[in-house]
C-alpha cells in the first residue's frame, strides 16, 4: 500500500472517530442542559 493511500485511510478513520465521539458526548449534555433549564427557569424543553 502506498503512503498516499495510507494517509487518506488514517485521516478518514480519524474523522469518523472524532465525529462519533462528538455525537456521543454532545447529545447527553444537550439533554441534561435542557432538563436543567426546565427545572431552574421553567423554560420549555422545545426552546
């Protein structure tokens, strides 16, 4: 396998990994933030 193809594979793999980690972390944080605002300030969960 040549070096160019190896670099493309590594960059693609890292991109997929980082986007998956971002979604895994951001969704629960967003839900907790909305529940906190609902309890603390009485905002709707849909705002």
